[in-house]
C-alpha cells in the first residue's frame, strides 16, 4: 500500500515538515526457526516486514495485518522485542519523518509465503545463519528477537 491515506491527508496541510510517527516491525518465525523476509519493491533489498499502524490500531494488530498484507502469512504476536526512536529520515519527495519503532516477535500459524501486494518483489523464509544481505536495522532486530530477554530499550536513557 505504501503511504497510508491518513498520512497523505496530514501531508496535505503539513507539507514536508517532520512528522513523528509510530512504526511496527514484525519478526515472524516458523516452526523451523526461519525468519520471514521480503525484498522491497522500492529499493530491491531484503528487509524485515513492517508498516505504520492505522489511527487507533494496536501495534500487535498492525504487525499481524502488515505480515498478511505483504506476505500472505498468518501469524500471532508473541512478545515485544524492542522499542526505539529512529533517526529522522528524508524521502526523495522531501517528506521528513521520524519513527518510533515497536518490534514484535511473531509466530507463523498459516498461509503460504508469497508476494501479496505491490510493496514486495519476493518474500521467503530464511535460516538465521543463512540470511540474505540485510541492513543493520533488520539484523539487530532479528538478533534481539532470538534472545530470551525482556524488551530492549536504548541504554542511553
């Protein structure tokens, strides 16, 4: 889907100014311990699955929705992995955003991994010791999801 309609409406009056937005990353593991990844249509690179919650939508519900919309996989949320405010970013169109990412570990419960919308070129399951090239964002989140620890928070607080 790309940019949600409610963000487009905000942008109509806010212009390109910095928006602080929630973001949800879903790390989905199957019974074999593989992680679900998508190769993004906008960059051509492999990435973890995620998106922006709709107004009033709970983060766990957003994770479940985004995973299904992008990959056709049904999942259930298991736990919060981390919460982190990311550095501001500027998109090619000039929009400035800063996201507070909530990463949730999920367990696959059905469906077949497939490209299910226009946001992905490919989707697939990967062993954590045989991942395709990933940005540090995804690698760190996968590493944290594999630990049996409470949610990670930025230690500079």
